[in-house]
C-alpha cells in the first residue's frame, strides 16, 4: 500500500523559508514521477514542481527561482525547499506519486 506523508508546513513571515518533506512507503520514489501540488482556498489544485524518473525537474512559473525540489533516494523522500515566501504561496501543499497517489497535505501559511 502506497503511503505519502508530508511534513514541514507551518506559519512563516513573508520572505521566510520552509522545507517540506514527503516520506514515501510502498513505492520507490526514484522510479515514480513525483510532484508537489498546492491548493489555496477557493482555488484549484495546481502543480508547483515535479521530478521525472530521470531527475529532470520542472517548476511552475510562479515559484521559479524561489523553490527547489529534490529527491533523496536513500531516504525514499522528496523535498521542497521554499525561499522568499510570499502571502500568495499560502496553501495546502500535497505530494503526489505517479498518477493517483496523494499525501494528506501540509498547510503553509505566509503572513505577517
């Protein structure tokens, strides 16, 4: 059974940083396309970043230069380092593996 557990969310001031983690079990992250998505209140869920099995990473335009996705195969975990956070980054952040496997989400709130 696939399980994705996100952690690392919280409340941060504008300009601050957070690092999200997605620990996977039941799959091997290096052979799945892994993605970070987010959903703000009243908005659709959107892709933030995704890494292919070959290690190519793509980012949404809104986070390019501020967010960095990475993968640790030894820990079977993917990360999302978020810097220079803005209030509009406030959302629930979800980890996704493959086409159908989602984590429970972690709340990120950027506010002064």
